[in-house]
C-alpha cells in the first residue's frame, strides 16, 4: 500500500446508517436513524437529522485534531 493511501485510510471513518419511517398517526410520520461506528461498534439512535449530523460532525472534528 502506498504511504498516501495509509494516511487517507487513517483519516477515514466508516459508519453504517439505518433509516426508517415511524407512523405516529394516519397523516403523521417521523424519520428515525440508527448510526453504528464500525470501528468501535458503538450504536446510537436519533429522532432528528440535526442531532445525527451534529454527532457525526463532532466525531470528525475530534479526529481532525489527531
């Protein structure tokens, strides 16, 4: 493997994201999400996109400091 690829892979972060729709009432529904960090195995659940994206951004910002 080329050294440049090793640096790129070291900075990469892999998640699995599952998204589904929960029907509250006949005309109301909410999106839910399950995010799993494939390196640590940590699993988190989200009820809104803002919280999900904020969490991912915080992880990536922490990693950028290293």
